[in-house]
């Protein structure tokens, strides 16, 4: 019996229909993180830990693909091997790979049969030029789409979970949250406090000024939406990774009835009283989309709104 598809697989399959003829070389991570056949396993383990990856291609001295080594192989070494052994002795040989000129359909076909975590990518000269994963594909597609509004059962499940990625469904331990702020929704005059505090925090972590500026603008707009439209308390939290900042905002209020309308510039449901205070111009969601590298939004009437924004460092 075929293994049931998880949320990431379903999203990849659904969105790939739009981009089925895109070439792998336009999506893959390049240059890839690789090790050679001679690399000792103790260094392989360190690279995985430092780069926060769970596997990588193993190449020959002339950069041809020799195998692939994963965290599962490292676990086997703990049980019955030595970390002074070379990668070639523990890697998976004859790995499945893709060519850089293959289309996204090739990935989907391979993934349907094998469902591996990653696939090395080679060029016409048989050199390893990249690695592609399901998350690489989702990241690329979200950059193209700008945002996604999920209508299926996953929406209801995710709205009921705290500290959960809208993209992958991963649930974060609260100890992993780098920054958190509870948003006061009872006073319009309080709009901007959460964004300001997050800005100061990111600057204290030496995040680049241009990245902090984009985070601040997008967060301000999201914060204003919570205060003006939700009728509910909200929360902002942030995670910092090696190559990106991820910002989440969520409320537990009215939700968004029609996201397509809400995403149009100038559309607003703000009252005249709110407009008199300088808010409600209908640019909140469009600006959040514009200033983030990827925005994912999930909402349901009377169950609130969750937004996840990613900013590349």
C-alpha cells in the first residue's frame, strides 16, 4: 500500500501543476554542500550540524557523483563504526539523481515512487551542480506566487495549533522562539509597538539593516490588521535562522472572509473612525506581500488569521 502523503507532499503536488515545465536548475540549491569520498565521517557529522542539513552528495575528486550520505548513515556509525572512517564506506551508492535540464515533472515522478528527502542534480558533464528537495520547490513556488491561501482540512488543523509553520506543518517548541510579543488590540494608538520592539531585537542580533527594514514594515502592517480588524488579542513571534528570519503573527478573531478581495490594493473594511486615525487604506496585506520574500496566510471566519512571513538574510 502506498504511503499516505504528508502536507508538504500534497502542497508540492498541488502547486507543481502550475509550474510543471520549470527546469530543475531554476529551483535547485546551488552550489550544493558536498563532501568527497575521502572525507572522514567526523567531519561529515560536523558539516551536517553546522549547516543544519540531514544529508548531502558525496563526490569524486573530479566532482562526479559517487553517492549520498545522510543522518541515518551517521546514526549507523554510532552503533557499529568509527568516525575516522571515510564517507565512501558508509554512503548510499548509485543514488537517484536529476539532470539540471529535467523539468519539475521529473522530480514529481521520482518523488511519487521513492519519496526521498533530497536528490543530487548533475549537469551534462556529469558534475554535481546542485541539490533539490521538496522544500526547495515549495520555497521557489511561494516566491513566484507571493502568498497562498489554504482552503482544505489542513487550514482548520493549523488554526488550532500554536507555534506551527503554515508551510511545513512543523510545530516549534516554545523554547525555540527567539522573540515574542503579545499585541494589545484595544487601542489603535498602540499599533507599531510590536514592530518597533522586534526591530530593536533584530538589530541587537546584527541582522542587516535592509532586512530589518523590510521585517519592520511588513510586521507593522500585520500588527495593524490585528488591532483594526480582528477584535481579538494577537501574538507576534519570530525565529532567526542562518539564512532567514521567520515572523509569525496570529489572532483569534473574525478572520478573513474573502482573501482575494483583501489582497487587492485599496480594499478595506475599516470604519470611518479608523480611517480618520490614518489607518484602513487597504494596503496592509499587499505591503506584507511586497516586503516579505514569502508570505503564507491561513484564515477561517470566526477562527482568526495566521500569517507566516519569511525574509532572507
